[in-house]
C-alpha cells in the first residue's frame, strides 16, 4: 500500500519541483540582467528587453499618426465644404444681382461708346472723301464751262445733248447768257425747251 501511495504522490512532487526550479531560473536570469522585466500575465511574453520595450512603445505612436492625420484632413475638408455651401441672405443675393447687372451695363456702355467712336471715324472719312469728290467735281465743272464757252455752239451741242439736264442747267447758269443763247438752238428741241424752263425758274 505504501508503494501505491508513493506512486500516486510522485506526480505532485515532480510538479512542485518543476515550479521551484522555474522560479529559481527566473531569479538567476534577473540577477544576470537587472534591466529585464518579467511579465507573467497570460498571453503576454515572459520577458522584454529595453530595446524590445522601446520598439513596442513606438508602434502605438506610429499607428496613432497614421490614423489621426486622415481624420484631421477630413475635418478641414468638411469645414471648407460647409463654408462654400453657406447660403446667402436675400439682401446679399439682391446685392450680388445688382452688382452683376451694373457690370453688364458698364460693359455694354463701353461697347456702345466703342461703336460710336468707330462710326464717327467712318463719318469723318466719308466727309473727307465727299470733299475730295466735290473738289474734283468743281474742278471738272469749271473745266467744262471753260470748254463750252470757248467751243463753237455747233460743236458743243452734240456733247451737251449727252449730259443730264440738271448738269446742263447748272453749267449754263454759270456761263454767259449770250453763249447759252447760241447753244440752245443747236440742241434737241425738247431738251432745249426743258433746259430753258429750268433756267427761267432758277
């Protein structure tokens, strides 16, 4: 019976001895490395060196930086979106509308003034050309008057028949009356009569 009891108690004795040896080994390790920390919590490492402890402390900080930076950026973006989407009051909307209309009218006024300046420049150019034409016509008119006054009536009559009646009346009105009287009988009778009537009514 004693042998059986000794056999039953043997496993317990072995377990107690193993625990004592394990604690003794840990004590020896601590004596050899005073900076070594022992963590006997379940699921954790038995020991950590100072280098491992520093590395473990850096990991949460790195994770914190990675997670907070996007959150901060999102916060700034949301604030900007709220500012841009802020609704205007009716008075502000009316003020913006009036300002926009004022700028449009100012632009239209500038365009109209530019067009008026262009038209005035064109008008001046036309007047200058008319003056040149009038000067040329007056010079031509004087030249015709001189030619008709010096040319015999029978030679000048065919030329006068080809001219417009109003032009002939204008030329005859600036010529000597005796010269006109000598030319009229040489013209077409109907044309001569009309020219005579217009000269009388002037």
